[in-house]
């Protein structure tokens, strides 16, 4: 895995944990078809989302951060709404 992708995954994890400290993430080691299927779990409720490898690489390089924050917000909201 490229260093930029690793760095982007770490930024993504940190942003998720900042918004929802008890969130559990599962991100595969390798993408399938250029994308990662990410699992988000909180209080026993699970949801998933697809994030492209290029997006993680961009975030690792410090670009397109607004898109990362948007993905995090949407994913956390989806998870929280599933708990209701």
C-alpha cells in the first residue's frame, strides 16, 4: 500500500474518532476494484461505505480534506440514524 493511502486512512480514522470517539472502523488492507469497503460500528449498529483508494491518497497528501470531512459526517450520521 502506498504511503499516501496509509496516511489518508490514518487521517480518516482520526476524523471519525474525533466526531464519534467510540466508533469502530474496519478498513481492509487492500482495495477491491480501486475502492475500500469500510465498516463503521457504534453501539452494536453497523453500516458500511465505499471509499476510493485515490481519495485516501489525496487525503494522505493533505488535499481534498473537505471531501474527507464530508464523508466522515455522512457516515457518522448514517450510523447514528440507524441507531434510532
